[in-house]
């Protein structure tokens, strides 16, 4: 009897094990292996841009013209003295934008704005110029955008601070352009720098520019007369990947409050980028201005936007 009981228990245990294995096989038939999530994409620092033929715009910088519009979309913005300590801006647009962007207020041309515009395609939108400027820019070959087809008045602002355009209108005035896909990478900055977390530029008591470095976003935030310099449409503060302070020969026009600025030859300057301050030089050769570190390496302006502050030599 005991022998049969032992055999019975052995058989029962065998069936239990086999049933368990069968259940596991059934589960295996429905088992879906876990697919591991792909690792996060590595930030290579490479940016893909859609570049087009450039257009420049003279932008009003009087207190009554602020806040301005569309400066963040410019790849380069120049700030030049014009008269009595006031400045005016020249914005360069050479990137395809997905949405139309308002640009302005647009203001009148000065001779050195035309000279600078010739380095960026030779097309400039402006609101006109004096006879003196007309005579001084003859022979440059500058294409001018002044038509009401491409410029309009915003009646919510007072003249002369209410003339506007847009990226769509600027590119339409320019004409068709091939769209070129380029990849740019944050440059490797050289040694030989000082800390450059902030800078102040005093054009006049009523016109003072300041930049403060935002390390989290690797940009310089722009302030004018102690206030944030912001976009009228978006409300966002203007910023720059880098700021160049360029020394130019500035002379007063006899009997007037106007100035002339010589953009030819060569000179000194400062570069602020990634919280660093560099002594640099600039040289205009073959119609193009280039910037160099002290070791002779060219400054790379292709990654991010640049504000170039022209100051008295």
C-alpha cells in the first residue's frame, strides 16, 4: 500500500510540473519582448540653416521708435552713429523664415550704411536720403527698396517712427533666390582671452547700450538706456551669440550735427563670445570686412547672430 502511495505521489508531482511548463509555454507564445528605447540624440552643436540672398534694412533706433520689430531674425545687426549721439541700425536678412516677420521701423539712409550694405548683397530698404547722401553713394550700384509696394505705415505709431516692412516683402523686392542648405557648428574659440560677461557702450548720455551674458543660453542680452531691448511683436528681449565692438574713424560734418564714418582700411576691436572677451583686429580688403584674433585666426561669424557696434576710433 505504501508503495502505491509513493508511486501515486510521484505521478501527481510529474503532472504538476508538466502542467506548469505548459502554462509557461502558453505565456511565451504571447510574450512580446521589450524593445529598449533608443538613447537620446547627442547634441553635436551643428545647426542646419536655409540661407538665401541677403537684403539689408535701415532701422530706426530713436527712443520713439522702440520697441523695434524683427531684429532677432537678422543674422547681423550693425549699430552706427548718425547725429548728436543718436544711432541707427542696419539689419542683414539672409535666412529663409517659416513665418512672415514684421521688420522696422524703417529709416533713412546714410552714406556709410550704403557702403556696409554693399558687403551683403547690395540691396537696402530705407525711407529715402538727403541730396548729400545721394551724391556720395553715386556709383556704388546699390539697389534700393523704397516703394510703397514693400513698405507701409503703421498708424498706431507717430511718424517718422511708423514705416515698416516684412521679411516676405523684403524677399519679394529682392526677387527669386536659390535656397542653400548649410550646416554650421559652434566655433572652437582660441586661448588668450579675458572674462567678458558684460559690456557697456556709451554713444551719448541719452544713448547707452549694455550687454549681459546669459550663460544658460550662451547669448548676450541687450539693454538700451537701462531697459531691456525687446521685440514689439513677441515681447522677447533681443540677444546675440556674439558682440563685436569695432573702432572706426568718425568725423563730424562741418556746420552740421551729422557724422561721416570711414569703413575702409583696418582697425582694432573687441569680440565678446561665450562669456569671453578678445582683442581683435578688422580689415576691409576686396570689398569685405573680416575680423581676426590676435593670433591671426579669422573670427567665424557663421554660427548664431552677431551685433556689431561701431564706435569712434
